[in-house]
C-alpha cells in the first residue's frame, strides 16, 4: 500500500527489495516516535455539525460554518478518504458549486495530468454547443474519475460556462502521463523557428509516448520490462522538458497560449523528474511537492483554486511515516507557498462499498468496480466517527483539543487490496475540517 503515496518511480520501477534499497538515500536514525493511541474513544458531541443531502439548499444551509472558513482562502483542498466513494463526489461538488457561484473560486484542479485535463476542459468552455463529455472523460481522465458522479460535476461546469460570463475551469495537478503535455507543446510550437525548440519537442514527445505506454502495461503480467531503456528514455525526456521550460519565456507566443504551454512544459518536467533524481542521486522524487508546484502554477494571478485529491496528498503531514521521499504532504508545501491562504477538508467513511481497480498502476484504461469496505479498525478515528448518531456531519479538527492524539486513520487508494491501510494521524495537525459519511456507496462507472 505504501506505493500509493510514493513517487511514480518507487511504485513502478523499484519493484524489488534490492532496487528499492538502492533508490533510497541513507537516512539518519529515526527519532523515537510515540505509538498511536488505539484505545476506544468517543468524539465530543459538541463538535458535531449534522449535514443533510436531501437537497442542495438543505446542504448549503447546514455547511455555512464550514464554507465561511474557506471563503477567504486562495487554495481550498477537498480530500477523499477513498478514490471511489459516490458521496465524496456529491458533497465536494456541492461545496465547489457554492464556492464558485458565490465566492469567486474559478478553477477546479484534479489529481489528473495537466495536459489531459486541459484538453477535457476545452469542451467545458464552448458557449454554442454542448459536447458529449463521456468519451472525453474516458480518454483524458484516469479510471478513478470516470464515473457518473464526476460527469455530473463536469456537466454543471459546462452548462454554467454557456450561461454565465465568468468562466470556471477544470485543470490538473498530477504528473502521471506526459503525452498530452507533449502534444500541446508540439502543436503550440509548430511554427517556432528555433532548432533547439523543435529538437526538444520531438524528444519530449518520443519519451512521453514511451513512458506512458510503459505505465499502461504495468498491470500486464506478460509485459517484459526493459528498465535500462526506460530510464534512458525518461532521463532524455527530463532534459527535453527542462530545455522547453528555459526556452518558452523567449519564444514569441500569444499570452493565453504561453500560459497553457508553460503549464504543459512544467507538468512534463515535474513528471520526468523521477528519472533525473534516479540518474543523479539514486533516490525518489516527491510527488506531493509536484502536486504543490502545479497548484501554485494554476493559482497564479487572481485565480482562486479548489483541489480534489486524496486525503493522503492534501494533508499537511506525510501519510506514510516511513516514506521520506515525499518530505511532507502536498498541503504542507502549499501552506508555505501561500501562508495562511490554504484550507484543507478531509472526507472519510465508516462502512459500505467503494470503487477500485485491480490494476497495479491506474490509467485511463483502468476498470473500476464496487468492493465492500471493511469495518473500521478498533481505536481508529473512523471507528470513533462511526459511533456518532448523525450519519453525515462535519467538525472542525482544531477543536478536538485533548482528543487530538495520533490515532489510526484509514486511507484507501484506488487499487483493490489497500482498504485496510491506516496511518497514525493527528487530525488537527493534518486537516482543518473533517466531513464524515457513516455509510458510503461505490461511485458509478461511466460504462
């Protein structure tokens, strides 16, 4: 399950103990860490704010105290305790709608690659025709976002942009796949006369296609991996992306196009950084810091941004205590980039079902299906939250007081078999608020 939190290189390349050991820098002796408190406990009932999902208006009224904490922020992250719980989509959609309709938030950033998400966003910006979103979602979103609940979100954005003057945008902060980034650069720089630019674009596209194909095949047990070739291609892709990052500021381009291409180059550069780190230092790179760098990019200027990603990423603390490569949660990096301008809401569930894939490496081709969620571990935050009489509620984690000890906190990834992973967590240190659903249901696949 640790690979859920690690960089792509750790999860895909370093698949044996020997290679993993080679990739980790020598670490100082770990300081003594107090064991997590696993005793049964009951949440203070004065913290609980019940929420209704019977209607949008009922929900809007119930969450006003929560929304007020978000409105003045530059970046609001809305986490998910699983990648496949339908209620998490609905609740975050309604919160996103409130922030966009009433408080000027204009960008929704997903845990999805920048270039692919940009291509999907183009369909959301059309004012005269309504494009069928399903095939675009299946092409440009990784499997965990390909559900009816997400389609509802995107349809709302599409309709809003056709009827409102102020546009809202979908964008991406993840670094998994680089082909769409490279294709955007190839198209946007087709008329650039610089040989350096054209050479770099050609190499980036070549490396991106090789790399993405490699990732797609990771779940195929018959796939014969050529690590040496993969590393060489990836490092060449890093150098090409770095060259484009350097050359773009001096390349003549329209302002809006320059911004898009700068995002694509930055995204590819961050994605291929895993190969640079391995080539130069035999170590991991930080996926969380890459998320934060992309968030900083999309939040530039007057934009106010909402982020949808896993709780394990958006929190201010690292999810897996033994994973030193990340250096901290995405939230920790963003907080330092925008001091006092970051708010993070986590979501969690006690029981029910969730959607996940059998693929070891998720891609747009990954098939999601419904699986049962086991009962919460005794002494965990989820076990205590499940005992509250309200089936749906939120609370401010900073009000936990003496109850805010390190306790097991469930973090479910997108892959089958990781639903019993728990990280010892102080909620008040990691998140600003928690939204809890006692009984969750699996998100509904598009197919």
